C-alpha cells in the first residue's frame, strides 16, 4: 500500500510504502469508543463533593431520650433524614481514570488512522517546520495542505517554532508521534503527518 508524499507547498515529491494491516485494516469502532472514553475520564477533575453527616455543622447531642416520648428515635440533628442533615453516599473527590490495556490503545489508534486513510483525510508531508514564529504563515501552510477545519499535525519531534505558530489557531494541535492518541485522530478532520512520524507509528502499531 502506497501513500503520496507532498512538500509544504502541497506538491507531490514521492511516495511511502505502508503496511496494509496497519493503515488499511478493519475500522474497529468499539476500540475507538473505548479509547475516547478512557481519555475523557482521565481528564475529569473529580473535585465535586457533598458533606456527609460527619462534615455537616451541628450538635452531636441526642435531641431527646430514646424511649418514652412517643416520637421516633433520633441520634443527632445531623441525621441524613433531617433537613440540613448530611448527604448519604454523595459524590466525593476521586479520580475517574482507569487502566486501559495497551493492546486496546494501539488497536484504537490503528483503527482511527485506517479510517482517515479510507476517508482520504491523511496527508503525508516530507517535513513540518517553520522558519519563524508566525501564525499567519502557519494558517497559509495549513490552507495549502487542505486543512480548513480541525487538524492534528504529527511529527517525530515537535518543531518548536511551528508549534508556537499554530498554538493560536482554534482546532489545530501539534503532537509528537509517540504521544498521539486515537482521540486526537478522531477529533481532527484532517491528519498531517511527516514521513518519519508515519514510519514510527507503523513500527509501534504493527
């Protein structure tokens, strides 16, 4: 399986051979869904909280004696059954992150890239770099490469100047190939990767 390689002027300069089982395999949407759920859960702050009966302000004194009054027995005014009492089993600060098998992560990324190849939304360039830090120049570069909406740029090592140039462009991110996730690929309308990044991804996903 061959993919065209273009330069930053979107002119074809060659081709790159990629494995059919990595970039042309079956698109497993279940793995993609699991990977996105995992990424979203890991980013949740988990700082929500309610007060239980130990944290609600109020006396711990027994309001009346246990027997003989005809009323229901009560231990304290912080009882969850009473108004302004504690909350039973309310949310507490926690981490929503969970372990996802590496095979699932790799499978999800493989499926996401295969979907982009199928949709002809993967652009392979020979190099991704900028001569100066300038957002206007980065916007023109993305337009030449057909990126008019959300896009993710992928390289083996992130070019600092280009990374800072695209930082102010909404929906555009620059990611190192070793840190690319399925959610990054799925969320982008177009994926622009260098030849070196594609080869690294192929080694990791094969």
